[in-house]
């Protein structure tokens, strides 16, 4: 009985952290694309934000083992 509850909470936390990563990655991507003050770090922050977006999408899609 407790393993079923554990799977529910693990799945819920994966979805929550995936959503948070998607939101933060999208905000980072927006600001790195629109802010000229970053200079040479624009590409660096752009790549980091895309990686965060991909990890967030991955966490939303993946299902925990049963």
C-alpha cells in the first residue's frame, strides 16, 4: 500500500519540478534573447536555458517505474 503512495508522490514531484524548470528556462531564454547587456554570454545563457527547457519537458513526459 505504501509503495503505491510513494509512486504517486514521486510522479507528482517530477511533474512539479518539470513545470518549474520549463518556466525558468523560458524566462531565461526570453531575457537572454532580448537583453543586449549580456554581450558574449548571450549564447552561454541561451544554451543553458534550452537545456533547462529540455530537462523540464523530459520530466513531464517520463513515467516512473511501477
